[in-house]
C-alpha cells in the first residue's frame, strides 16, 4: 500500500494500550506484566505469488523459507530472540496439498536452525494464487527492544553483510541476522536498528527520520555484494554496483546505530561470523547525505522498493 496510507495507520494506532512499541517499527512490542523481565515482540508479513516470488519459476520450498525468513529478519531488527511462528496459507487448487508440503519443507529447517517453534496458523484452499502469511513472535529484555527512533546525533551507522543484487539469489536464500541480533543485544548497547528490506538508502533514511536526525553515508565504505557487481556488468544502463547496493533492497541485512566507542568494539568483535562495517553516521542536517570526497557533502535521494 502507499506510504501515506500506512503513515495514517501509524498515527491512528500510535497510542493503543498494552504496547511498549506500537505499530510503525519493524515489529510491535507488548508490555510485560509486573515482575516480568522480558517482553513479547510480534511481527507479521504476507508474501504473494507474483509479487514476492514467482512460483512458476522457483521451488516452492524457497518461497516457504523466505516467508519465515523475512519475519525472522524483522525480529532481528528489534534485537529479539525468536520463539514461535504461526503459518497461514491460501493455497491454489488443485495441487494444494503437495504445494503445502513443499512450503513446509523449506520453512521447517529454517525454524529448526533458529529454535523457532511452529505454533499454529490456518490453511485454506482457493482458486487464486498462493499467499503465505506468517506471524513470528520473539522476546527482548524489558525496555531493550531496538527501535528505529533511538538513534542519537554522532552515532555511527553499522551494517551487517553486503548489499545489492539480491534479485540474483539472495532475496530467496538469505540468512536472517538472528544470531547477530541476539548476540549484539546481549553484549552491546545498540541505540537504533532496522533491517534492509526495501533498500539500503531508503531504510537508512527511514531510521534517521524516525530518530529525528539526518543520515550521512560514506559510499566508499559500503560493502557491495558480488551480485551487485554482476548486475552492473550485465547492464550498465541500470546503474553502477553502488547504485544497486543503495537501492535494490531485499538484502535483509541489519543497520545498527550506536556511539563511536561501542561501534569500534563491535567491528573488532571476533565472535561475530558476519562482517559488520561502519558505513556512515547520524548528523544534524535532516535527510540523507553522502560524503563524496574528503569534505564535500551531497544530497542522496533515497531509493528502494516503495509499497
Ligand atoms: Mg523490517
């Protein structure tokens, strides 16, 4: 749906009771009861044939896996430890049963990998394309969920992994950064986070805006995936490898903001398997900017998938 309508929902439900993080972030956080030291984190995502994947072109197992993975990525963006998932399917006739089996054969191994219990859902059959709706539930330490709005002036912007060209494979086969999120939440003070679903530049701009600051990125420091380079070689008219990294989306990496000292410790941490890189910082000037050479700042128009 269009951004303006979604923004109106965020406004309308901003003060619902019982929520410590309302609608509008990567996931919602439900208030903990008295004496409880953890809060529930809940997110939901619906994937549709023809929009998020093309069932005619891929093994349905990969679609099932992706449907769970995008939800786990949103939990990771809150610093949450996943607990359970609910799987709802609208299956096209006639081979609904076989399709359901394939979907589950893709998502169950991912659930096992991250200790997620399949806790329920709904399975319906109809004469329309496949839709998969998954709700994932996790927990965070009370009051410690990573929000988009927690960024502070002079924070560094860190990113896991590399960006761009996800259409060549990664948008289906990515590993949600669950382990990294759980580890970082336990050991470090992260001020703000978001996962990159729509586009690196767009999602950084969203985090900066939610935090009431601007974003400044250093293009030379952005880790560019080999797939972005491949796309740029295939068709230079569609942009450089950096353009792909900034705007392709569906990378499902994490953007994290914290103060310099903490950021340096994270980058040097040997316990992390996935590289974490500093790609910029939060600054006073609203909007998204890039440092083109040593002292020149130019405006960046955030790019990515607009719903
Ligand atoms: Mg997200």
